[in-house]
């Protein structure tokens, strides 16, 4: 009969005769000699049958299919190289130089002073929330592609959550390359990011798209535009319609399209003044009033009138006009001849039958004739004097005896 655990040939007492009994017995002793508790060689040992009281040698074999490794918190830290152990509740690895590398720090992975290297080109780290942070090694190799996963290389970039009250409330970007390798790409945009310490030789174009399409410059103090040529152009599509420039420290404003004007308007769009292509200064929606110069004289084209608001016109050399009228009858007209002797005068044109005529409604009161050899002052109305006023002629004296009338005739 064969035994159930080691398949031994068990002789039957009183039945099996020798030498069969002896042969089976010897065979069984040989099987017992090779007994190691593997399958078919005896009953499998249970953990309770072991009492390990020293280091267990695996002879360079692996401990496979372990469910857990549980460390005893009461033992001292291992001092052997290539050992994994716990100390004060944290996991450690002692490397080939005997350095204890701390792997955990409480409930987190220990990172300070340590590193993770040898990761494959597809290694990624995913977070389930946005409350975590990375610090990247500046010595990491560039050029690795993570198929859409965010990556950094040659990183001198520190990104912190914005905190206006903290000392780290900043985002610093530093690129070590040049040319295209120093480009910064943001959603739907590719270009070079300029800072206060950056110079750029190419053209810089800022295009606002979406929404209002506006670009707002907001500064706590002055906004300064600095052009190396002193020229600032204004572009609409492909049309450069205006330009501001400096010339010998003068400020020049240019219209860049021929036959176009510079127009100043109020908030509601009403035109106030226009500097037109014909070198005239127009007012009020380019009406009939404008000012211009021919290089020697200044012309004010007023349409109907020029109103000085009761102000004075001073230091005038000559007034060339058609008429002078009274603005306010209650005020009247005061022509004040304030010059020195011989300088207060009204000069008449020579050789005219009517050089000056003082009249009312076409009726002459007094006329000045400057006909050569026929000069005269003709009184068109009676000439009256006060009762005590004398009428004198040079070289003779004439006075009426009654102070009532004096008739002179031929």
C-alpha cells in the first residue's frame, strides 16, 4: 500500500514476506533521506512550524510572491549596505556607499536632498488635484517627447501659486538657449517674450483677437514709447495713415495719405477744428470760416464777421476794410486820437471831387474836395455857432453885431 503524503511502499504486516519486505523498507529509507517537504515529499510546513532566531540566508535567490513586508518598529536601523529598513516610522534605503537615503517623510514621499533617476522616456506623473507642485532639475536632458503630457527641460522655471502677501508671489521664466529655442509658446500664439532686460532685433507684432480686439496698456506711472528712429506710425490694415516723429527735438504730426486732413472732434463726434490738405485751418465741420497764410500775410476768412467779444485789437499798422459800424448803440463809437502834435490826422486821397463825405441817408453834411487847385470843404447844411463863439478868418476878424446871423457872399 502507498502512503498519501510521500508515496512510500508500506509493507503489510503478516502478509508481505521477505525479501520483498526488506526491499520496500530500503526504498522507503531512500525516499525519507531526500525528504524536503516539497510537493509529494511530505506535509507542507505552516508558518507556526518555524522559529527563525537569526538572519535568514537566501543564497542570492529572490523572495518572490510576498504579499507584504512588515518591519518591526522596535529594532535598530540596519547598517548593512543595500538594505531596506524603517526608522522612526519612515522607510530608508542604505546605498552602496553606506548612505541612508530616506524615502518617506511621515505621510509623504521624502524629496529634499534626493532624486529619482533612470525613468523611461514615457514616464509621467499625474495629479488628481491642482494643489501639488513640482521642482524640476536644471540638469535634466532636453528633447524628450511625452506625447501630449506637459514636460520641462533645461528648466530654470519656478512656478508658484500667486500670493500677493508672500515673498514668492512671482513667476520666473529663464531660457538658456537662443534663437528659436528661446521662444515661448502660449495657446494660439508663437513668439518671443520680451522683458525689461531683453532686446530684439526683429519686428514685434501684437494682434488682439476675439472679444473687442482691444489692447490696454495700464501703468501706475508713465507709459513711455521709445523709438530708435524717433518715428511712430499708425496703421489700419495695410494703410499707414498717420505718423508722429521728432525732427531736431520738434514734435511733428504727419498725415501719410495725400489730400487727407487732420481732424479734431468732440466726444459726440462733432468736428471742432480741421487742419486741411490745402494748408488752411477750418472750424466747425469745415464751414465757411478758416485761417491761412500765403507766407507773408495771415488771412482770416470769417464768412460774415469776426467777433472779438468786446476785446481790443491792439498794435495794428493798417486797417483795410469796407466799413466800420457800431456794435452797441448804447455804447457808441469812440475814436481816440492819442498821438502827439501833428500825428493825429485823417489823410485823404488827392485829386478827388469827393475825397471824404460826412452824410446821413445820402444827404451830405460836409464834403472834402481834393481837386487840384479847387480844394474845398463844402458844408451841405447850415453851420451854426454858439452865441459866444467867434468865427475867425486868418488875417481878419468877422463877427455879427447881433450874434444871430452872419451871411457871407460874393
